[in-house]
C-alpha cells in the first residue's frame, strides 16, 4: 500500500467520524432550540377544553393544595377529582411536601405544573384541579405520539 492510499483512508475515516459527531451535535442543538415547542406538542392531550376555559381559573393556592393532596399520585387516581382538603394548611409533618415552584403559562388552555423539588412534577387542570399526570415522563402517551397507526395493538 502506498503512502498516498494510507493518507487517503486516514483522511476519509477522520472525516466520516468528524461528520458523525457534527451531525449528532446539530441534531441535539435543534432539539434544544425547539424544546418548548416539542413539549407543547407532547402535552397537547392535556390541554383544557373550551368549556372549561370559559370559566374562571382556580387560584394558585387551591391548585397547590390539590397537588399537595395528590402528593403520592398513583396511576389509579390520575384524572380524578382532588381531595376535599384543598386550600387547607398542610400537616406540620409534611415539610418535604412544599412545592418548589409553580409554572403558570399565559396560554389559558395549558396545564399548570407544580414541582416538588426534584422528586416529582404534577400537571394539573387550571379550572378543575385534577392531576392530569405525574411529571412529563409519566404522562399518558397516545398512539399518535408513539408514531403508531390507529388500531395498532
């Protein structure tokens, strides 16, 4: 093998590897740039209906109370009405159940997110206060979001 062929193959291999790395960086950069739009698209099934949006939104204290009451949400109580102790002061032994932040979007159809430190994030309907899903990873995923055709088993 001549020196010219060795340099050709080394250059080709280095170029292909660099191209793969640059392509990976480009794809992840695009995903980061459009993160809000991707999240909004994935949460489209959690949006409030027109009938609900015609009403007045619940105050944040009531939504936080519903999230605190649903603290350990299981799949069986997602979407059900919040507990009856909404708006009441939490028991003194649940200091860890204090929300770290509440995300309120200007979009009147968007769910409200109540985060409890790094443990969990609950998405709530801003008009009726049931827990829609427990964090973005536990939200129900429709077949369309999975890329499967309707009726797929």
